[in-house]
């Protein structure tokens, strides 16, 4: 067992866990943050993506202990008391989720994109979401939501 | 009049509608929300009919013994079944409540008005709410199937855009899927699967087992079924990997590696003619014979599609606890009652002792691994009693063990006379069954459809399904064209001894049949000198069918679809099952210099009867288009004699955000008309439209899916 500190959603947590345990299991099972989803465990689908120091990163492979000192934000950390973030609100307005299993990763990736660049081009949007798989086919409404967020009401 | 088969089996209002002491309304349904937003549509119906605030309505997750048994949530039937039942139940409840209110307020019932569950009389100032009237009691009355329902002209909510149930929870990460369940003392489990279905367990390294046991990892073994469980999820994952690397399997004969399409056309099969109305007849198949004497042009085409995955993003999971007598299962499958019956049969238990509760899962698009994972969890729970077991399949398990959508081939022949009329049409479809669900009442045992019944001790035989005989089921779904050709010869072939495990995948046979026939129609149109639109309109008599095609044509012309250099566009149409939603799809695409198909724009025009939840309907139509585009362009389950080799998202690629067309969806309004199931309406037309668009773009008519760069290069060389 290893002991390390994780800063998640603005709070520091002391974690006791084996040093090779991937971040997602600590988030989900220790901290009860079930937003990040286990989809492949191979960094291939994006369902587990969280913000690490503002960048979208998979949480299903890299060990949690390696994230000591990083600022981690999960989808739960993007809203407070159900007050939606601008990204979440845009998705809600467009109804841009179906089963929702891939959605938390997509929300997080979109948040990272807009924090870096509030006016992403269509190509930049596609690139930011390229690693996120969705099987329900919510892509078209996700893209509409993101373009609405970028372009405003016009 | 509204008719629902669900009412005859569940005639009490209390079986559908419950006013709770907390001042909310619970809707009971046998249909489960798998991301298709059925709970939103059902809540809208109840809110409308009862004039209750939509936000006060909770749609309960189905549970055996508590909620209606409506079989499987499948075949785009939920609105006809549960939607119609709830509309009648709500209308009955409304009438009952008005009568009660009239008595309580001592006024004439005709003087009463309802405003958001508050009943008020025009003759007095007194009011009463539904909850005050119910006062915690039950209705105790039957659903009146003759009850007058609200006239559509008075609808305030039906057809409006609402925020879907669960949407906010999804976006904030608060939604709880089965995968997120936490129960006291729960263990996390993982499987150790053989390389393929036919392999059996030969030897387990006792030393590893002992070491795992010392590390508090429990092993559950039943025949060749092998799993591990631990309070730590990652410990379970590592233990499963350790066992997998040392366990020995007897591989038996392996998987047949005979060429798939050769097997489809030459294996033993049951062949049946399809009669008018789309159902098979138990009769000999007429030989195809020579084309009619008047034929001046006769064309033949063969279309092929491989095995395709459901490919849920979340691998299947199951949760179970066994207390020595009763087994409780949490599952994200599509029918808790059929699953209960199948599990009870497989474990030789009474159905009274098996309780199944639905929990949300990742979208499934048909019979994926959910039922199997539920049974796997049950098998582990039986080995480790009095302990809740949460089993998650891995990505590898899901890819290799889910029941796929069958490979199919379709052979078409059509003849034109000297005036370009279609005078002869033959369509034969070959494939395995689509009926792999663990359903009671179908041929064979439900238990043998649960995959681990073939791994456990005393394994069951693999199911051999008879041909389904209803209209538009399985292989022959949409085999009968909606076009009125003077002479048709339609045949289904249920092919035996095909290599992979299969079951129901969104649209069943309709995707292959519609893709094939809608491509072939274009071939005949070109041969006869008519446009794609003209030929379709010429042979359709149903005005609603013609309307969606004309509307699609209008939209695509307005947008100059396919007019730019190097771009192609194509259209296709179907009415799902020739009885559900009408849908026409247009696709515009380009084949780039690397032979990859780039999707530019898409148009959907659909008539789904009365629209309850337009946002949900559009999501289903566009989602169906994107999934079908993925099947068409990229997807193929690969295997060899050693087993499935498509075991992750690199070896089984699906469509990504970089190739999503800009989609415009148009709904033809049909207020007051019956609901027409729409969850599967756009898939078949999408396949056909892509074939036709590629042909227009590069002059190659592709007939063997997937149309990836390799396929296009190969076609170009030939």
C-alpha cells in the first residue's frame, strides 16, 4: 500500500492504495466520483477523461499515485449544486446526450477546449473530440451544442 | 380509439400510475430507458393527459413483481405498447379524479377545470389537488379502454421540446448506472474467459489460486466458467489477468474459418418464400426461372454485409446477491421479466425466487452482453453467497463475447420492359437468426441463450433457432419492398452452422435488406432512364411514403446536394417493417485521394405519426444514421479459428467525430395520428443512400460492406 495526496475538485484527499492502481478506480471507488466512466481501460474511448491541470486526460491507465500535486477536476467538479457550467448548459439546451455513458468525458474535453480557446475552429473541435467514442450517435447534437457555444445565438 | 396490448395483461390503473405521498407522480412501465428517451416520452404523455407538471413525474426503473411485464424493450414498439397504455391509464385516472373532486367540492363535474394537478370549479372558489383526493389511497379501478382521451388540438406538452428525463444528471455526472452501484460488503468481479465459445477449461495453476486466495481474491468456478472477486476493483482486474496468463484451455475444433460468404450461400439452410404482407409461408420456394419474355433489361446484384457489433461504450455489467434461497439481480438488459425466467431456468430455480431490477446502462442497440453479464454475476453470487457481486465485463469480453448482428447476403434480380417499367423483381436474403434473446415463448430454451450456460458444469446445447414466421421479423424484416411491383419473388434463407454467436441488433435484417434493395432500385432507375426520385415515386402508392421522399428531394435541391466537384449524393427510403415510421435519407459525401469516404451533409425526412418528444425522435433518427454510417463504412467483426480478433477499438474501428455529416432532420407532423416506432427507421435508408452516393461520386457501386479505403481501392482495381 502507498499513501499519497490527490487534489480533486478543489479538495485534497489522502489516499491509501497500491501504487499501480489507475486513477479512475481511486476517483470512482475511494472518492465516490462516478462521473468518469470505465469504457475500455486502454485509453481508446475517452469515457474516463478528466481535467488534469486544465488538460483533458484519460484516467483509466496511469496510476493515481503519479497524479500527486496535479489539479484534477472530474465532471462533478464542473457544476455546483446543479448550476450548470456554460458547456453543460449548451449540451442541455441541445439535448446533446443519449445514454450518457460517453458524455462526461465529452463534457470534460469540451471544457478543456474552451478554456484554451474560446473560438475553436470546426477542425479544432473535431480534433479535440477525436479520441471520444459515442455509440448512440449523439455526435451531431454534441457538435451543434459546441458550435452554439462558440458562435452565440446568431 | 387507442389500443394497447399492455392493458389486457395489466388492466389496473394502479399498475401504471401512482401518486406518491411526497407529492409526485410515479409512472410504472415495463419499457426501459436505454438512452432512447422512452421515459421522457412516457412522462410527456402522462403529464399531458393528466395535466400534471412534467417535472413532478418520475418514471420508475422496471422491476419484476412490481412493474408491468411488457416483455422486451425492442422493435420500436414502446410507444405503441407503453405509450398507448399510459395514455389510457392517465385518461381513466383523470376521469376518476374529476368525479371524486365533483363529489368533494359538491359541484357539477362539468364545472371543473384542471390546472397543473389542481382541480377548480368555475362555480366555487374551492380547489383540491390530485394528492389530496388520493390521500395515499390506490385507484382500485380498471383502465377504461373506451375512455375519451384529450383531443390533440388541446395538447399543450405533446410535441413540445422538453429537457429529457435524466439529462441534467447525465451532464453533471450524477446519473447512476448499474456500473456505479455500491452495496454494503460488495465485491468487484471480473471474468476469465476462454479464447472462444467452444474452448473448455483444461487446467488451473493451484499455486496461483492459493496466492490469490491469500490476497483476499475469491475465485468462482463452475465448469469452464471462471471469475474472480475482490473488494478492490483493481485487484480483481489484476487477478483475472494473472489467471488468464496461466490457465490452460482445450481449444476443441475452434471456430470455422470457412469463407463467410461462401458459408452463407452453401451451408445447409431453411428456405421460405415471403408472402404479401411480409410473412414467410411454409411452402416450397419457386425457382427463380428465366426473366419474363417482355424483359429487355435484366440486372442482378449481390450485396454482402459482415458480422457487426452492438459495441456499447460501457462494457456490460451485472450485479447479483444470493442469500441461499433468493437471487436478486440488477441488470441493464432490455427485459427484466424474460431475464428472470431465463436465469431461473438456467439455475433450476423457481421464478418466485429470482428478482430482477433494471438499472441504467450504456446504450445497447439490441441484445448486447447485458443479459449474459447478469447471468454471469448470478453464477458468481451462487458461488459466493450472501455477498453482493458487481461484475463488469472488460472491453475485450464485450468485443469478443457479445452476440453480434449476423452477417447477411442479399441477391437481387430485376427486369425492365421496353418502356422502362419494372416487370419482375426477385430478392433473396441469407443469414443467421436474429432471435438470440433469452425470451420465453420462443422456440428453444431461454436459458441456452445466456452464453455462460455453455461454459458451466453440465453445459446446455447451443440454440438452434427455427425460422421466425411473423411479418417482417428477423432476416425478412423489410425484405418485402413497399414499392408495388407487378411481380415479386421474395425468399428468406436461414443458414445453419455459421461461425459466430448472434442475436438482435438494431433493425435486425432491415439494414441489409433496405441497403441492398435501395441500391438496386437506383441501378434499375439508371438502366430505365429515370431519376432515383422518379422511380421510387412511380412504384409507391402510400401518400405518406411519397411525401417524405418529395420533401427530401426539395431539401436536397434547395441545398444543392452533390453539386460540387468530386462530391456525390444519394438517397434511399424505407418504411420500417412496412408499418412503422416512414424515413427518407439523403447523404452527400466525397471519396478522398486516400480512398476514404468523407461524409459531408445528410438530410433525414421522417413521418413517425404523432410526435410526442421531437428532441428524442430527432436524436433517434440522427443517432441511427450515424451508427448505420459507421456500419457501412468501417465495421466488420474479424475472427479466425482461434477466436475473435476484433477485441478493442483499434481492431474494430467505429465512426468518430472527424467524419460526422451536418445533419438536417425534418419531421412531418401528424397530430392525432397513431405513434409509429422510429428508433430504427433511419438505419436501412442510410446504408442505401451511402451506396448510391458513393456511386454518384466515383462511379463505383460497392456491394460488400464495410466500404473502407481497402474496399474502395479493391473495387477501383476491378
